[in-house]
């Protein structure tokens, strides 16, 4: 038997019958007709509730209700695609931009290292190292003697690990026959075990490997993928580093990029003690590597605290040992000299990046936060406007017995749908944006959004859902059930309180927009200034690369470079070739005090006497195109046996020779018996980076000084600069088949790298400024269009009373200009505050740059007028009769 | 929503008892909902006041379990009403439940009496 489910009508009929039967019985018991009915009904309670209970019986009430809400919300969103798409895209842009910036900030500043139990991992820091030492990063690098002494203290640390790159950039490697370059670090034996980094293949290093300087290497997952196509047979392969063979014994876990800031290490080898594998790729100083040179503080140290030991306890234990070890081989500290002080910091973010990117990133986060604010209020306003037109629907629902909770649930469901769709789109957007950000910022380490970023995004979306549910609820409830029976459009129209909120929000958005535009304008003008800053020479046609050959003697080195220069000059299309020890535009520089005419110079007004110096070859300035103002530049004939000659720049002459003719004066390092005669003066030009001020400079000829190692080769060519590289590579490899061209690029690209972070910052700020403008325009347009549509009747009446179209248009425009004025009035002072915070990132522009403010104000005004134009036109097009007839 | 859930709980507690009383009141012939409510009230000497919501939910449930069946008919005073009557399965169920109930009340009674004796 198939039983049809009972209909609700059938049930309600039964209820009715029950009440009547009961009434009849009561009447029989002696009650009046009316009284009997009344009591019967009361006894039965709410018929409706019984019906509802009948309906709900055996159903999963909650899920059912929710599904119904969801279906309803989906239908109502699909019914207004314009609104839905606008809301979702707005949300996706706002949330996506925030997710992207947050994930970069998270990776750079907040994220723990991808190691086991990261809470106990700490970086070691120091104050200034002892007098007479050289350092890579004052606060972050230590001597080998420090490391050796500290790691013997096993009381506080489970492991103390040293790591140092094999080169300041990339190091020459070879796997088969073809030379390549890769990023490699020398590390302690406890590197993998102490950090708790798993090996996905093979094994990591041991203490024994460090002690024996074992010829073994571990490669990163990334390098394994990129270079070896994830071939499992990679273990046992020999990796030649600067010509020395290392056997690959392991592959590090996926996601571990090493400990170098913003870089992704390709391979690690145990700490070595060989001249050709010195730390940072430096040429050994008087035959000593970093291990035996106590004056060179070049190792980074990281440690793992024992469980239960605090940083303070560990510092207390290690401090005396550290301060003692700091003076190993240096003699006693000078009177009054401050000993270096050890400290520990949590291993969060990239070391060294907090100082460089911390403030810009926080500012950027603030800017995108403002964009998010605009986006959220925009969507909330859209929802409010949309739901105001649905007021009748809500009133009807209230009149039919829906609770406020039911309405809120419905609104929240709509908000939830919007937020999830927007959120998903935002996530995709963020993944791509993050990749682009990483590429711009030259950060090779993984910036991919991770769980913490996901939490952040979901948190933002949750706020959005609540906002989107709660904001329109007021409007939904405002009408109350009684509105359902009213009919006039005018009566059910805007109530003044709500439009006041709408206007307030638009004014707020204008304010935020002004701030964003000013920030963007300041940064973009900074960028323009930087890009247009003359370098002091022409970079067109300049190409540069490094070579790092192996030498057994100074003479061999000089011979190599002499021959290389000749070979390169012979390549067709090459105009001239110059050599330099430190590549210009790379940010690297060598600065120290020099003796001028045999004594330490005195700078005017007690300024710095530090002189920046470089070692270059013949024709260097001719190659660059830097004019020689007096004397001559280095020539091939300035050999080791010829008189020692040097060159200086204008700033040197101005500061230390007080405008005298520098030719014939001498300079030289204070600790070496070298007296170098100045034979030429060159015009000041940018050396280290685009944004530097002129510094006094001195140049040595590489053929005359007793240090030789890696050099940069600068070539001026006709035509496309990079096209000469294959021929240059052939020339280099004719001399030594092991030598790759290291970091070949145009000289312009090299200088552009020095402002890459300003470029990134300015582009992002510009992008967010535009985004804000677009969002504000959309929001303003939406609000105005909505208000015009609600005021159609009013406008009709005004026009019937004799208002001209021009007056109507002005009425609408006046409205948005007023809001703009408020926004500008509030935004400009705020922008000044932001400008002051930006000051350190500006170049050639002051934080109160008038043009930037004028541009911003002009920008919002244009946006306001553009957004009002269409609604105003529509208002002017209202036909009085039609408008009144709809009543 | 919570209030509704708690009401459902209460029905569940009463369920067995109310089902039994409904089945019993139908032994003497078909009856409509209002008649059943009145009968239970009268026969329990007004101790049980049947809540109508629970009554109709219970009737619905019994019907779904095929212990009772229903059809529209006409009452003594010519009113249209839905009459419920016992099925064979319902009769069996009544016998089962009644003996279960008697065993339960006897056991409870034994315990309560014993306690009284000790205290007395």
C-alpha cells in the first residue's frame, strides 16, 4: 500500500473540526455559544503553531530552514546580476589586495622559519664588534672564534649553528661540463638536525662532516626540481663548487629555502677551510680564510634553546664567553672601548628585512586597509540601497509573522553568499598578486599564502558577513509590519536618517580616497624623480658581468685580466672594456679612511673623512663615459713596475684638497706602505645607487695593488648590449672552461635594481590609489543613482512647479560636490600625517608637495562629477507627468 | 528554536505513555481527536490534561506506524471529523505496551513500598 502524505489543508481541517467539536461539548455543558467557542479556541492554543509543528515533524528543522534561506538568497542574488557582480568584484579586489600584502608582510616580518618547534629557535645578535674588525652586518654577523667558543657552551643551547654564503650573489658551480651559477651556503654540521629540517632524500650533515670539512652537499627541493628534474638518482652526483667536487648526499624537505633573507638557497655544504671557498666569496686576506681571521665578523649564527630556558637565561650564560671570545687574536680591548653585547631574538621573518621593508610594508598594509574599508562600506551601501527597495518585501514578511531573527538570518545568508563568492575570487587574485609582488621585490623565497594568511582572509570575510547582514537589517526593520499596507512610493521612500548615514559613508570614502591619492602621488613623483636622476654617464650600450677565476699568484691574476680585456676588446661591436672590483650600481661599496698627502685629512665642518674606493682597470671611465676633468685615466702602461697612480672625483678634491689642483697629491691606505699619486680627476657620478648623494671617491689600478679576485667586466657595445654576451662567454671560456658569466645584465638594469623597492612601492601605491578611486566612483554613483530614482516623484513635482532642468542637475551635482568638499577638508590633514610617515621613502619630493595634494583633490572632484553625471542627466530627463502618474 | 527543541524533548518523555493511552481509548471503537482528548481526561479523573499539540503529533506518529488508521466521517452531532480506529498491529501493540506498563508500575510500586516499610 502506498500512502500519500497528508496535506497541510487536511490537517488544518482536522484542527478546525476539533475546535468545533470541543465548542459543542462545552455548550452542552451549559456555556453560551460565544463563550464556548472562545474557550474551545483557547484550550486548543495556537492553531498556527500546531500546523507548523505538523509541518516540521520529522524534519531536520535547522538544516531545512537554512537551506530554504540559502535557496532564497541565491535566487534573489541571481535576480539582480548587476548588483551581485559589482558587490563580488568589489569585495574580491578589496580582500584580495589585503590578502596579498598581508601574505608578503607575513612572510617577510612575521612568519616563523619552516623548522621544527620554531618557538625555541633564535637568531644571535651583537652590538658593534671590537675595534679593528670588519663586519658584514654590524648587528648580525660574528667571527669564527665567537662561533667556536659559543657552541662549546651546551648549558643553554641545544644547538648553535653558523651559516654563511659562498658568495655575495651566486657562486660558480658545475654539474656536468657546462659552468653554471647557484646560491650556496656553508653551514655547521648541526644545520639540519639542530633546526629540525627534515631531509626528503638521503641524509643531512653530521658534526663529523663539519670537523672533517667533508666534501658533501645537500640540495634544496627547489634546486632538485629546477636543475635535476626531481631525478631520484641525484644522490651521489658530484657538484663542483669553484672547481672543488662535493658529493650530493641529500635533498632538503620541500618548503625549506634556507636562511638567507629573501633568497632561496640551492645547496649547502659543511663549513670549509679552503682559500677558494672563503666566506662571501671574498679573496682571502693575506692567505687567511674566515676561519683563521679573527678580524672578519662574517658568520650568521642561529641557535635552538633548550626546553624551559628563556632567552634571558641563555644570554646570561653566554655573555661572558662571547665577550672573551670576541677579542681572540685581537689583544686586549682599548681603554674605554665598549665590549660587544650579545642578544637573542626570535627567529621570525627574514633576518635583516624588518629594517629594510618593515615600515614600507606596514604603510602598505595601512593603505590596502583603507582600500578594504572603502570596498566594505561600498558593498554595505549597495546592500542597504538594494534592501531599501525591498522594504515592502520585508514588511510583508514581518506582517506574516516572521521574526526579526528570521530576517537577520536571511540577510546574513545573503551576506555569506556574497562574502564566500568574493572571498574565493579574492584568493585567486591574491595568489597571483603575491607572485607578482615577490617578483617585483626580488624575493625568491616562497611568499605563497599559507594557513595564517587564510585565517586572516577568513577573518576579514567574517567581519564582512556580519556587516553585510547587520547594516541592512536596520532598514529592513525600519518599515515595520505596517508599511506593507501603505501604497504610495513617496510614503515608502527614503527616510532621512538613512540617507544621512549614506552621505556620511560617502564623505568618509572621499576622505580615505584623498589620503590614498596623496600617498600614491607622493610615491609616484618620488619614482619619477629617481628614474630621471642623471647617473653622470650614459648607460645605453653598457653591459656588465662578473668572473671569478682561480689564481695561484697575484701575477697570474693580473695576467688573466689583461688577457681577458684584450680578448673582449677584439669582439666585433665592442667599443671599449673596463674592469672593476665592486660592480657599480650593485649597492656594494668599500669605504674607509685614507691618508691624503701622508696624513688623515680633515673634512670641512667636521664631516666624515670616509672615502669610498674601488679598484678598476684601464679605460674604465672611457667605457662608462664619465668625463675626466683633469689629468688622464689609467692606461695599459700603468703596470706593477710603473709609478703607483690613482684617481679621485670632484667631491674628493673639494672636501680634502680645498679646491687645489689634485694632480700630484697622494693618497694611500693607513696600514699599508702605498703612496699613490693622483693623476686624474673625474666628474662626480652615481656609484652605489641612484638615490645617493655625492661621496668622495678614490680609484686604484688593479694592476698595481696586491689584491686580486673576482672582477666585474663593463663593456660598451654598439647595438643591443645583451647580444654581445654569447661572444663574451666564448672568450671567457677559451681562457678557463670552468668560468660562467656571473649575473650578466645591462648596466641600466643594475641601477634599476637599486630602486626596485621604490618602484614596487610606488607602483603598488599607485595601483591602490586607482583602485580606491574606482571603488569610490562606483559607490558614489550607486548612492546617487539610487537617490535619484527614489526622488523621481519629488523631482517631477519640482519640475511641474516650474524648476528648470539646469536647476535639477545642479541640485544633484551640488549634493556630490558638498560630499567631496567634506572629504577633502577631512582628507587633506590626514594625508599630511600619512605624508610625514612616508617621508623616509620619498626622494626629491617633500611630504607637503603641493602638486601631489592638488592632484589628489582634482582626482576626487573629477570622480565625484563623473559619478554624478549620469544620475544628474537622468534626473533632468524626468518627465513631470510620468513621474506623478506612477503615484 | 530552542524552545521548540525542548518541547520535543518533553513529547519524547511522554511518548510511550500518551501512545498507550490513545491506543487504549480506541479499544471501544473509532473516535476523533477531540473525543480521545476528552476520554483520556475523563477516565483519568482529570489527572491528565492532554496537550493538543502532543496529541496530534502522537496520532500522526501512530498512524505512520500503522497502529491506527484514520478516515473522515461524521460525528454524532453531524460534524465532519477525522475518526481514528485501531489496526490489528495496534491491538497487539496495546497488549504489549499495557503489560510492559503494568510490570513497570508494579516494580516501581514494590520499591516505593519497601522504602516506606523501612522508614515506617
